[in-house]
C-alpha cells in the first residue's frame, strides 16, 4: 500500500509541475436536466463531452483532449494534455490520466485509477478500481485488469489477457495474448 501511495504522489507532482493539472477553483453550476455538452473555448478545437449533473468541470479537461461525444467522463477526473477517449468509453470518478494517453472504444476505467503518460488502452478493456498504470504501458484489446494491480513502465499486456488482483507487472514485462495471471504474483 505504501508503494501505491508513493506512486500516486509522484504522478500528481509530475502532472502539477508539467502544468497538466488545473488548480483553478472553478464552480460548475450546471442547471440543465440529465445531460449537457461542455465544449472547449476554441471554436477550432471543440470538445463535446457528455457531462451528467455533478460531473467533471470543463476546466479539468484540456482543450486539446479528443473526447468522443458518447464517452462518459466522471466527476473529478483529472486529465493531461493530448488525451484521446474514444466512442463508448466510460471513465469513472476520480481517475487521473496523464498526458498523451489513448483510451479506445468501449473501455471502462473504474474510479481511482491512475494512468501514467504515453499509455494506450485497447478497445473493450476493463480497468478495475485502484489500478496504477505506469508510463509507456500498452494494454491491448479485451484485457481485464482487476483491482489493486500495479503495471510498471513500458509493460505490454497482450489482448484477451486477465490480470488478477494483487499482481505487480514489472518494468518492460511482456504478457502474451490470452494469458491469465494469478493474484499475488510479480511478473517480470
């Protein structure tokens, strides 16, 4: 648990110093019924984000983010620059997404996940609560990563794989397609 806390603090500090986190105190007074579209200020770079009541303030989504109109972004999501969220993706509350991340269509990212920079998460994957994904990680399509997993930098998780709770995937590890990794395992 100590390791996860240190990783979280380090990622937040990196994002703060890189200017990826907006620390402005913004009050979002959204009075519309069920859904509204929040769009970026630039007419050249309009970002339509489905925002349900009590969800993310527009100020927390950079203007250069590419968010599909039907993607759902939860309350309190912190997003770095150059993030792409494709059609049908769901990002639950409190997720931290570093710069240059691609989240493919149909993927679900549960609350409290931390995603490092330069990460790609393949279509129809599911990342459970509290997962930490390091920089440069590639997660191919249809991958399930269970609660509390730590995936260190530059690892590759092959398609149709399942990473169970308590697993640590070390730096540069390659997990072949269709692999199931048991809990409490360290993968080199």
